[in-house]
C-alpha cells in the first residue's frame, strides 16, 4: 500500500513508541489497516490542507505526526489486548504495568507538536474541547474576551 507520509519502516517506529511491542502484539496488517494508517494520514491532510507543498521541506515532520497519531490509536488497542498477568502452569507472572491512557496522551501531544513543526499555526485551529480534553492539558489555557 502506498502512503504519502509513511515511508521506510514506520511500522517498527509505531511499535517502538508503544513500548517496544512485537509484531505478534501488533502485526503490520493491523497497522496498515484503513482505520490506522490511512485514517491517520487523512487526519494530517485535513489539519494541513496544503500538505503537498509543505511535504517538500517538512516530509519528516509530517511522517512523525502521522506515526504518533497511529501510536495514539494503537495504545487504545493494546490496552484491551495485552494482559497484565500471565499464567504458566502453576506460576503467575506479573507483567510490567503500562499506563496506556498516559501513553496515549503523550503520543497525542507529540502528534500535535509535529503538526505545529510542519506548519506553524496548525495547532491554533484546535477547538477548546481538543485542548481541554487532554490530561494533563497540553496547551496553555486561554481567555476569551467578548467585546
């Protein structure tokens, strides 16, 4: 499948961002699915309508924004998929607990940071809901003055 921003071994980048999970945990077929890779590229294209012109000088920033957007969605997938306890015979092993909500929030923050690096002012078009729904809040609070 051909992508506009996702080049090289972007699948490995997503897995590394998500704690170094394996191809068993999140196979390429899932990452390349329409709901992950394609939707994330489409999201970046909606945020930066003139992406084709910007891609000439900011290809890496667009790629990173897309990869972090995919990683945000993968964290939600992994939170449901990975068990925190494994049983092997009579033994129960505790796995490292990962706060997937926190990881998801960090990845979304990085996604927006790379969007802003790709094109200054992109993040300023976010609605108050986009900004205030982050825990902790990513951006400074702002005040609306009605005249």
